[in-house]
C-alpha cells in the first residue's frame, strides 16, 4: 500500500495559509484565523504563531513527522520574511516555496521569491494566487512528487512566471 502524500503549510500570520488551503481543496468557505492544527484531506494548515514564535518550532517539527512535504509560504505583499535563513534544511521533508497574493496590486513577487531563496536552498517556488487560481494545479502536482528530482523535472515543464526550481 502506498502512503498518501500530505503537505503542511507554514508561514506568518496572514500569509494566506487558510485561503490557499481552501483554494487547493476547492472549498468556497471563507478562510478564518487558524487557532490550532487543521487536517483537511492531504493538507495540514498551521497557525502563523507556529512559525513566528521560535517557542513553537517544536510543534512544526512534530507535525512534520506526519507529512511528506512542507509548503513555506511568503506573502508577496510583505517586505520581510519570518523564516530564518536556511529554515527548510532543519526539516527533512520535501520543501515547496509558495509566494502568495501574487494578484495583489501591492505584490512584490521578485522580493518574495528572493526571501524564499534564503529559506529554501534547493526546491521549487510557485507564484500563486488563491483568487485567480494561479499555481494551484502546480502545487497539487508538486505534492504528488516523491523526490526532489521528480519535483525538479516537473518544474522544468512549467512557465517561469508560475514556478522556478532552485
């Protein structure tokens, strides 16, 4: 029996984790502030506090044991990231960088990608919008990949406006 791939979303408060979760699952329910771990099908939505406060890193590490992929979310409308440099190297799961809110007039996609490059030394970065649907299929397909090599090969088939591989 093959294990179903599952992804955990981590990022700052307001980064769009719950909104992205709803978009990926096709839910039309408005996103609400996540107060605890939320398991929905193949996704685990985490509270932003888990990433913003190093005291909660142990919760991220414990939850990472239950997933195959970690989505590192960077809000394109924010100028800074809450992830320490190289943060993904401390979690032995397949990393996927996700730039959120790419459809916003305030989005600085180039800066968000630059921030994620500091967090994820190697792996894909998807430029997404939960409202327009940009990047949703690519994120789903990347979570289906079982190795970094599979993710690299898949990313090569996607236009650079949507995804890149580091």
